C-alpha cells in the first residue's frame, strides 16, 4: 500500500487522485528551501490545515523508520567480524562487551522489519501490537547500552571509519549507530503526541490514534523502567556482583617491571606509531550549560542520589536529541517550553518524575539566562 493509500484508509484524505501530481520525495522534517517548496505543495492539497499536519507527522514516522532500518542494515555477521578484528584485545569497552551489544542490535534489526512493514498498512492496532513485540529486545539493549555509554566514545577511529565507509557517510561513527535504538522509542512517542495534538477529536480514527499514543508512551516508559530497575536493584549481599554492575569497565592495568639497572642507560629502539588524529570535541552549547546548572542544583537536594540524577539526565538527553538533533535556543525554545509544560515524559514512576523535574528545572534556568545561541 502506498503512503497516499494509507492516508486514504486512515481517513486523513478524501481523494487520493488529488495527490497524483505531488512529488512525495521530500523529507517531512528537513527545512531547506527545496524541501519547503515540496512540502508547501503537498499541504495545499488539504482543505483542513490540521489534517495536513497529521499527514506530515505520519510521513515523518514512515520516512524516519526507513532511515532507521536502512542504517541498521549495515550490521551483519561480516561487518561484526571486521569491527571486532579492528578492536584492541584489551580496551574499554572490551571486545566481548561490544560484541554482546552489537549482537543485540542485530537482533533488533531482524525483528524491526515486522513493525516497519505494519506501517505500510492502516491498522493502528497492528502497529502497536508489532511494537510491543519488540519491548524485551529494546529493554535488554537499552540496559546494556546505558552500562557501556561512558566507554563508547573510546571506540578507536579505525572502527568508526569502517562504518563510515560502509554507509557512504550516512552513519559517521559506530557510536552514532549504537545510540539509534535508544532514541527510537522516544521518537515514536513524540510523533504520536504531535499527531494527536493536530487530529480533531471528532475524527473517526481519533480514539485509535489516542490508544496508539498511550501505547507508545507506555512502551518507552517500560523500556526505560526495565533499564533503570536493572541499574538500581543490585543485591547488597553480593558486593562483587555490585562492583561488576556499577563499574563493569574498570580493569587494573598490568604492571610492567622496570628494566635492570645496567640496561637503563642504553638507548631504546622506538618505532613511530601512526595514531589516528584525536576526535574533535563536540561544541559546548547553551543547552549543555543549563543542563549542568540544573543537575548541580538538584544534586543539593538530599532526596535525589547521584545515580538517579545520572539516569534522569540520560533519559532527558535521549528525548531531547530525538526531538531536536541540534538544539538552537532561538529556533527551538518555544517548542521545548511547550513540550516540558505538557510533560516531557509521563511521570508515572519515581525515576520518570525526576526526569520531568529536571526538564522543568532546565526550562526555569533557560527563562532566567536566555536567550543565548549555541556557541560555534
């Protein structure tokens, strides 16, 4: 079923023939002039502007799903062997840890196709059913990703170049590929929130889409809650296991014995090693500064411990990155403010309430210190 046919089945459009002369090869979320012109022509075909916005949200859902699955296709058994071969035998993360994470990503890639295919139809109940079948895979992946997150930037550039070359530059780094499943769930939830915001309550499919929105939010919360539970519920009677879970990547470096005294004055033959150039640091932004300030303030409150705040920051960053890949105060502030006021995440658990509190604190500091553009 084509996208226009899906819109017709969902009763978003009345006459699919009206769209025969419309070029649908445009991004629903990019903002270059060529894309804007095509999007404008598409919207002109709608009598109701709200329905045009609903159609664009659905197009973004379909387009980003295609990009997401295409990016994951790069990872197969052959590519996995190349990546593991390029890794140092001892590192942080270790080859064994990274192999486990990559295999979980491959499992998601294989299972994701069923949900992706369901989006070509108009049965929103089937969309949600297929998504819920992925819950366990996403929970396991998210849990392991959060444990390794601090070490992933240490992946050698030689490994990242393998991914860059294979994807033609579409996925620049391995760590960019690894974060995609963590960001995908929140993206679904945000898109459904946008859709229900534009869809009139008297629309025949309103209740179906509302159920879908609530289901995607629950999906994200349960995936996050599973990861958080695994992080926080460490049995106190097993200190060795607790150390393994809280600091799985710290290993003592082997001691190298000093050379004998008679050999210390002799010249040592050194061979130059061609090291990859250091990765440029990500520009420090206004958003970074207010997040840091908000975290420091909440850390003074005794009811929050350090680990809870770190997990909350991770969830907040995932949600914001999915919505604003590059946050710019002058362009994104109003939408961010609305997003926080409408609840950035359903505060149904203690941890998600901390995420909402952090988001509100960040918004408060933005109002106090903004506007400030991102630094170049």
